C-alpha cells in the first residue's frame, strides 16, 4: 500500500549538530566524507562562498574567493581538498577550482558564449559536471579534470587495480 504523505512514510529526522549555522545561507554542498560544508552567504551585500568544518563549526580560510563575487553553486571533493565555484569576472561567469592543499587556483574558462549555471564535482575530483547556458539553451557537459588535478582519494577505499610491486 502506498503512502499518502511523505511524513507518514519515513521516520522523523533530526537536525545534525550545527545544522543551522547561521541565517541567510544557500546552495549547500557537503564534502563526501561529511566533514565540511560549503554554502553561499551574504557578505557585505555580495553572495560569497564560505567553507566550514562541521566538527567544530570553524570557518576555513579560502585564498582565492575574496574577489569576483557573486559566487554560486559550490561543490566539494571527498575530503574537501578541492572547492569548485562559479564566480563573476567582469560580465563573464567563470568556474574556478581552488586546491586547498597547494593553494593553487584552476580557472575553467568556457569557449564561446557558454556560461556556467551549476556544478557538481566528482568526489575524487577527476570529473566535473556542469550545467551551461548556450544561446538560450541549457545542457550538461562533463569535463575531465584528471590532467589538471590530483585525485582526492576516498579514505579506506581499496584501489580497483592492483599496484605494481617494485622489486630491488
């Protein structure tokens, strides 16, 4: 027999500690391991990405996101090493990825008149799915990032291919 309402089909859920971190947040993105949360907050009237450790609520510094607002559509890799965000530079929307480990920034310019609309970074950071607007049409494109980003490995997951044993 089917359920008449969602509330009658599931057990009640509880808000996680730190679940309501502050008012006026949007576009939440949780790291794959559940330890970090990226959100867009209003900072001096400008939508700005903010990264927070969920364990202690600490706001983490971001080196490359203090300019080029508004920000939108944050996406995190598994351990939160990489943060992908759509930014504004002049009249152009641009996707950038910050490597929080090395401090490097990786801009991903789109050719032609295409503009990024939303992002989803693969947990290992090897691919990026991007919704783009191109002359009034929307579509999803996949980008291979394996040549520009090191993988952000999932802890505890065994490799699918065995490593070669090196003998002296």
